[in-house]
């Protein structure tokens, strides 16, 4: 294909967040490619690989309606042929946040993303800010491995109540979705506290925790205040930060974040 190629790698289960990436690519590029591949290498044995939302017909129809140029549907053997043993690992940004609870995760993500980049050969790729650590890891891989690809971050798209859109939201009831609006409102509350002068990360974390525990049955995995560039946790908010969190409700793991400029 001649002209600029935009690419959005996905695991399917498409929602308006994915489609916002697609629309941006269509606006900015001559051609848009979307892949659907549920990557088993980023799931641990106790995670939801087998029940992860899969509806290729629905996803294909949504992409066709947007006039996507190419839908790439590789199978597992195509991406990971027999005897596959080469992986991509990042050793700094991947250590905290999701990397603590899911140490296998980013090795699987970066490996499949690099393989897809090599197959599709895009000029521009689009990733959502909801998965902020993933976004930063892809940016680092592109930089470190001298890939001639531009990585474009795209703002998080949210449900009516504020919950970040995710393929796993399908596991939750409408009542759950409404109650979980507290996730983002707690982050917005933390942002306001920082803007009013609060500088202790511990105080910010306590405020978010107190808000989240108002949801019955919720389990908090982590709430972290991190340096915007390095993702290292900080005790004092004296620079630009990202406040990130992960929670579990009814077996569904949800993540979100907010960027705060000082």
C-alpha cells in the first residue's frame, strides 16, 4: 500500500474506545489496518483467556461500517509457530503497577506487538491512555529498538457513569457499571486535592481508597502515585505524576489512571 499506514492492534471485543483509535487513524492516515488477536502469551493460567470476549462477526461489522481498509485475523499458530521461543522484555517501566500483579503480562504484550508491527509495517500506531503503562512500554520499545513508527496516544473513552471502557466491562451488570463510576470520580477528586496543594502521595492514596471501598465487594489491587516519565512511585508530589489504580469486582479486573501536571 502506498501512503501512510495507520495500525490499531486489538484483542477484539471492540467498544467505542477501540473505535476512537480507528477513527483517529482514518482521519490521519491514508490506510488503516486493525488486527484482532487474543494473545494467549499475556494471560496467566488463572486469568480469563478462554472466556475473553470474542465476536469476530460483530467486530468485523463495526470496522466495515468505518471503512477500515484491512482487518488482520491471524490465528495462534501463525503468530506463535511450533518451537517459538523468542520474547521481548522491558526491564524498567514494566517493573511496577501491572508488572507486580501480572509479571508475565508485558513480556507477552511487547512480543506480540512487535510481531504485529513487523507483519503490518505501519507508519503510525494508536494506543489508548487507559492502559498508560502499556502505552509507555510500547513507546520505549519503539525508541529502544529503533523502530520507524510513530506512537499516538488517544484519550480514554468512558461509559456514561465515568468507568473507562474495557472489553471486560461486558462481564458486569448495568448496576455494577454505574457503581464503578466511583473509580474515575475518585481519581478526579485526587487531582483536585493536588491542585489545592496536597503533596503527600499517602494522603492521596487514602482518599482514593476510602472512596473505592464504598463499593460493596470491591478489592483494591493497587493505588500508586508515580513519576510521569519513569513510572517510579514517589512519596512527595513535586513533579508531573500519574495516579494509577487497579481493582477487582466479581472477578473482573479494571484499571484506570489520571495525569496530573504540576
